[in-house]
C-alpha cells in the first residue's frame, strides 16, 4: 500500500511541477514580449524623431537658403546680392567680367547685406571704378514691406563710406525678368526706362554700356521731350502821368522867318 501511495504522490507532484513550469514559462514569454515591444516602440520613436529632425533641418536649410530680396550694385561692374529673409547674403553673382574680377576675391556668403556692400566697396578693384566713374546705382527688389528699408540701408552705407549714389526700388517680378535677360537688376531697370524713349535699344546693347552711358542717353531723351521755356511776359509799364498845365508851360520855338513876318506886320500899323 505504501508503494502505491508514493507513486500517486509522485504523480501529483509531477502534475504540479508541470503547472509551475507552464506558469513560469508563460511569465518568461510575457516578459520577453514586453521587452521586445519596448525595444520596438523605442526604435520607432527614435526613427520618428530622426525623420522629424531631418525634415525640420531640411526645411530650415531651405528657408535660410531661399532668396526673397535682391540688391544690385552697378557702376560698370555689375553684380547682384541675393538675400534671405534675415537680409543675409546667400549668393553673389557677377553680370560682367569686371564684376567677376571683384567678387572672385571676396567672401560674402552669410554676411549682412550692408556688411557685404562695405566689403565690396572697400576692395581695391571696386575702388578703381568708383574713382573713374562715380555713377553708382543700387537697385533693390523685395516685397513692399522691406524694399524701402533695404534701399535706405544700401544708400546710407555707401554715403558713410564717402561715395554718392543713386538708389531705386522695383518689384520681384522685374528681378525675374532681369535674370532671364542676363542683366543685373539695376541695368535691366535702366534698360526698361531707356526703352520707353527708344524701343530700338536692345538688351545686348545695354549689357555693354556703363550706367553712366545709359543714364546719359535717358537724360538726352528727356531733354528733347521737355518743351522750351517760354519767356516771361513783361508787365506793361504805366505811362508817366502828365503834370497839370504841362503843355501850357511848353515854349514853342519861333522860326526867324515867322518872327520877321510878325515884325513887318507890326511895322505896317505904325
């Protein structure tokens, strides 16, 4: 009997052991799944953060590198600064050989546009042209809220450095047309004005002209259109007033013949 009882007890113990094993196995698998789930969730979150950071970085880079304003600097060298929304230079482009010679030796990217203008005007290459041809023109294209501010900043910077200048504002659409034509914004704007007086003038002709030459032509056409000044009409001067009895006081001269006749006449009565 004791042997049978021991076998039955061992059987129950085995069943209990199997149940415990199952329970511990279930808990192990659950814990393993939770760990994997946590790792997977963490990996997904990390990837999402990386994507967001990359997207934000690309958007920020694109925003920082997008031109929203242009400042053209024209003497005979023609060059143009493209600015981002922070008014910093994102590119400096020459529109003729002289402009290229100036910009090749300068580092302007990232500078505030007024600092970039100073750097350009302080260069020995630019000073050569400023001394020989003082017709310096700044042309600004931007939205209506910024163009006057940018124009004033460019002109003030130039005058502070002892150089007189002209400054002009235009719109972004004109800047796009200028770029398509291969002219700087300033030269293209001057070409449009000259073309109003002479529609035979071409873009290629203006490309090889200095700003002084273009402005001189415009000035000549403007002089032809202005009517000659009419001489001022002089007011009629009032005639001098005659004094009363003026005529009565005038002595009329008597001719000698008339005097002799009167003498004979008076002598006949004697």
